[in-house]
C-alpha cells in the first residue's frame, strides 16, 4: 500500500481525476489541455480558455481569461465556470488558491515533456470530464503511435540537434534540458547537444556552439511575418553556425510551436520532425 501511494506521488497523472460528467461550463487553461478536451469530443462544454489555447480554430471565438501563468481569479470567475481544467504549471499559485477557495472544481494536468506525460494527460482529462472510455481510447492510440515511432527511430539516424529559440543580435538563445524543445527532439530521435550543459533556455557563446557541433538546427516554424522569418534565416549565416556540420550542410528544420506543448498531436509532430531529421542528414 505504501509503495502504491508513493507511485501516485511520483508519477503525476497516474491517478484518475475525480469525474465531473455534468460540468457544462468549463474553463480550459493551457493549449494542450484545451486541444485535448476538443479531441475528446467535449469542445462544446468549454466556455472560456487562456491565451495559449489557439487550437482548434474554434477556440479563438471563446472568451480569453488571460495568459496561463498570469491568471486573475476575477477573470476566470467572471465567466461563471462549473469546472476549471488547467496545466499544473499555471499560476500564480495564489490565484489558483483563490479559485479553489471559491469552491469551483479544479483539475490539474501534469505539464511534462514525454510520451508518458501525453498519455497520462489523456486519461486524466478523460476521467475528469466523465469520458473515461474516450480518454482510454485516445491513450491506447497514442501508445501505439509512439511505439511505432520508436521502432522507426531505432532503424534510422539519431542526429545531434540544437534548438534555437531566438537570435539576439547574433547571440543565440538555445534549449537545454527540461524544456519542450528538448522533449520533442528526444521523442523525434534526435540528441539535444545542449541537454547536458544546462537546464531551460540560455544564451550560449560561439565557442559552445562550435564545440557542440550540431548536425541539425531546429527553430519554430515561421509565422508568415517577413521580418520574423528573415531573422530565422539569418541564424544559418552566423559565423559560429557556419563552423558546425549543420551550417556546412545548411541543415535547418522547423517545428510548429504547438509541438513544444505536448498535447494530443505530439506523436504526429514527432514523426514529422523525425522525417525532417532524416532528410536533413542524408
């Protein structure tokens, strides 16, 4: 019994959420959570969402209660929810405490960057919405998709990858361990060259980039803004990048921003990125 309790504490999302099948006024906080609710067929029960929730397109017509890490209790409560479903990285903490004190049921979904976290979220949200069979079906399909992807990765190249978040006047802000970028790189069969150096995102020196010797540079997909896109293209012309295998091969691939959130489309995002990796290093 003690071991079971410890397991539930160590693995967020393992335990089933209390069901709220009658909730019809749901506030969803966190893009992956909102997307998952719609994937479960319960989008019509969502009456408001946070700023990070932009998929599917229909959510953009709903009231916006603010950025998930800068919520206000007043903003959330103003839409009269009967259930709040949120990522466990939402905040501030005192706002979540105020929401709990208002006696509105609040379900937190673990914010993790792995296939296990994606699958656990499907079961957690499915259970919370009283849609356990639907959540289980999504989870089992995801398990099969991730297993098939792992088999494909084992048979292909596993390139050294560097994710560039931004170019700040020639100084690159790149992803280390514990980030969505690191998670999607690993899930796609790549090796994050900065994962052992630091956690989070950090501006790194030219010397560190050259020493890391990435074979592929990954950046978020262009938004369509010409100035924004040109900054991405300018990364490959930086002296430090030109001295890496990625620079020599002009190996730059893009990934949708949503891929870093680890929602229900994660397996497809990872497969697409794996395909891009393979093409870039061949």
